[in-house]
């Protein structure tokens, strides 16, 4: 079975993939995409955590204290 997926890359992901794969295999491309998405998820979570205020910020700080 053959499957084809079409995605539109934003400029940052396109540049990252070009730098990493430059003629590489599909597994290298998949790994680069996973790493990119992981970085985006971490950055988004950090921004959200930084935006917390009041009771939400206190609850988050209490939760993190356990770690």
C-alpha cells in the first residue's frame, strides 16, 4: 500500500528541513518534523505558563514544586 500526504510548511519548518535533510531519507525528514513540532510545543507551553496570573499561577507553582 502506498500513501501520500501533502502538507504546507511554514518558512521556519521549511528552512529547518532544508538544513537537516539536504537529500536525506524519509526517516530523516520525519525526525526533523518531530523535533520541530516538539520545539514548538515546548515554546507554546512556556509562553502559556508565563501568562498565568493569580490563583492559576499559584496552582501551577504548587504543582511544579512537587517536581
